[in-house]
């Protein structure tokens, strides 16, 4: 029995070391539960439930992403409570123009950030696991805009998750329609407290993300 326990502890130590080999120790589900008891603003909100009719296209729950692998077991999008409230306001603003949001990603477990970095280590487009991602904090959102009636995506500079300079939100575009759509999206998000990421027109960070911790909680746990 002692030998079995010793082997289990050794295995657990090496598994933990491998997972957190970049120096971060993210918040676990139990710690998260304690945090939201102290501060309800910390809660991760299911965006699909909070914003009725919101369209999701969670690429990391499919093989249609830059890794070519299924990263999430569930096609879910979560964000911290104030972030979710801000996204709902953006959706409401856009609907007045006959437009809506399509969500590609929200909260992302830290383990996924580690995976992305080990597949593609250029931190221009992939977050460093040494600091963790704004996605890991539940304070970043990847999205685009669709026509409310047809549900078709508006013309944008690049497809989602494109590792090209054209994805930069300040890149000078020859396609004027794409440039207008990009500017419209950025303005709509900034109005509600977001800032576009320097390398990705689709990625927006919630202002004040620094107040939130990096988490490594699977979607299955959040659905308990």
C-alpha cells in the first residue's frame, strides 16, 4: 500500500510539473468557487444562455483550427460576469443596425494555451504560457459580425485565426469594405469597454482584465 501511494504521489508530482512547467499555477475549480463566493463579479457566465440567440462557432471544439486537433470537448463560450454584460450591450447595439455577433472563443483553460504555444510558439499570435492569456482570465473574446437576417459573416480583412500581417487591426487594407467593417467592429467593442488586440482584429480584451486570475478549469466542471 505504501509503495502504491508513493508511486501515485510521484506520478501526480510529475503530471503537475509537466502541466505547469512554465511557472504559473492557475486557479482550480474549487478555488474559483471560493473566489465567486467572495466576489460574484468573478463568475464565468455561459454567453449562449445569457444572450439569447447568440451565434457560436467554437472552432477549438472542432478540427477546424490552426492545431488541426479538437481542443475543447464542448462547444461553449464563457466570460466573467462584467465581460458578459458588456458583450450583451454590444449585441444590442449591433442589432439596431441589423447586425449581430458570432463568437469564436471566450474563456480558455490554461492547458489550451500551453497546447497552442507548443504547437506554434510565435507569441505575436499565440499567448505565452509564462504569463497566461487574457482568455485564461475570462476577459478576452474572439468574434466577428454577421448579418442578422442571413447569418452570413461580414467581409473582414482575414479569416479567423489567420497568422498574417493583414490580421493586424491597423494594417492598411486595399479592400475598403473590409476596412470599414473592421473599423465598425472595433468602434462597437471599444464603446462597451474592450480594446482590440494588436495582432488580431477579432480578439478583444476587456479593460481591467488585470484584476482577474488565470484559470485552468474545463468546461465540464463549469457545467456542474
